[in-house]
């Protein structure tokens, strides 16, 4: 059956446009609705027709979206998988190779080279693997899917704007399954808002230009609230008798107040005593401990996985000379199925932990701390078999 040309759909009256489904339903009808929205926002109708005409659903994108099992791993296991000596060595070589670019970033944005190197390494292995999903198809697929259309529909329209600028080809631009592009994996809207022509060639090319990618990443972090030339994370030692319930991102004290409570840097002094900070125990009171400064929270604007963010922040400190953390002797955590069982129990108690996916995210950690307190257990946010049995 012949599909109604998109250009004709773009000319439908506003009443018809308003009936376009925000997600789901017939894929072609959905694309017509997005095209109408884009033209209403100022896109060129002919270019919008060419852009949307060739888009296809990609079932592999949906499969990838629902299979993020790596984030179920606890911090120690996850960080050891991602951080190798080879990755450290290559990061330090990249820092030397692109020293002038990093120096410019540090002057203009106050973002440490270690932070950008960490994202560059984890997102694409320093540009070596940037993803082979067709970006336009990925964004169209995820916009049509009703799990998170509010996130991806604007990104699809932003990709059209990049296309109009000559910086995006819907047929050949590739990247990650979730639509991120380039060496530090930025979504189209982020590129529009934060893209920097770091090499001066008149275009923002995050796939092929290291200066463009690094400068754009730094500008994005700055726009997300990065505080220039301040730390983000540091390993600490905690005193005997430390009140475990004060750990977690929910509690902030000044560095000076933490010092008065006996918190000390494991390797070197803590930073400015006036800074607000939190104590993080990723695997409870028996595992490693970190102090998180205000900039650490900006990492969550890049990626919302606690384990990923902490690993990236820690790797950034390693790239700048910090030693390997003291893993300690944490209590065994829960398996994936047991974590899901715990999440279902927490949901039954009224806690908002999101989907019971076996991932120890921020909502689950907060609920765990509350239940530990109610049940008279040590309040350190680390779920164990003891907690699972207790209710």
C-alpha cells in the first residue's frame, strides 16, 4: 500500500495534527506527527520530508534498551571490569597527546582532563568504538516506543536540525543504540546546545575530531553545573564508631565538619573545608569509602547509573594519580533475582524504587536505608541477605 507522502501530511490542518499519537501505533503515522511538530517549530518542510521518509524501526535498539544487565554488578566488580592498566596507560598517553586541548578546556571551563578522559574511555574506548546503530533509526524507534518518548522525541527533532545544518546524515550517521553520537557520546540536542568547533573547520564533528568532542563535552559539563577547578571525588578513611547512617548522598556536611567527625583522606588531605560533601559507601560499611564533592553530582546529569557514575569519577582520579582504592571486606550483596525480590518487597511497602530490575539505583538505596533503620540494622544502604530475610 502506498504511504501518504510526508509533505502532504505536513500540510494537514492543526486539528488533524493535534490528534497525532505521542508514541506507539502505526510507525508511519507516528513519524508524520513528529514531522508536523518539527515543521511547526520552524523546520523546512521539504528537508523534513527527506529526513523522515527513509526512517525505519530497529528491533535491535529495543532489545539493547531492555538488556542493560551490566549495571546490576556491584561497584567493585564493575570498576574492575572497566578499569584496566591498559586503559589507564592509554588515557595518560591521550592526555599528553592532546595536552593543548585539555589545557584550553581547563582554562575556559575549569573541567579536569581526568574527567573528560574517563568519559572518553568508558563511552567509546577513546573513540575506538562509537557504536554502529543508525542514529536516526534508533531515535525514531525509541521515540515511537512508549517507555521514554518524552526523552527521545525531542532528540529526533534535534537530529533533523543537525541535518538541516549539514552536520548529520540520516542514512550514514551511526552511534550508540540510544542515539548518542561521537567520541564522548552526546545526544543531538546536547550537540546543538553545547557543540564546539574545537578545531576551527567550521563544523562540529564529534565522531572524527578530538578537539570538537572534548571541547563539546567540557561545555556540556559546564552547562550542567560543573564548578570550575573544584574536585569531585576522593577516597577516605572513616574512624572507629563512625555513624553509618550519615553516609549517602542524602546527607551533606562541610568538609570541615566531616574532618571533625574523624573523616580523613586516604592519600592526602581533604579539599577546601567550606565545600559541601557526602560520604559514599558503594558496598556498605565493609567496602571502600569516598567523599563526594559538589561536582560529583554533575556526573548524574551525564549518566544516571550510580555504579557507572562512581566508577567514572573514581577512574578520573586514577588518571590524575590516585592509587587503587582499598576494597575492604564488604558483606556479600544480593544476586540479581534476590535484588528483584527485595525491590518487590520495597514496592509493597510503598517505596518508589522504579522497576524491579535488580539494579541498585538511587531509589532502591534510599529505600534500603529507611528499612535498615526501621529494622534496627546498620544503616549503610547496602542490601544483604540479612535485610532480605528481615521483612
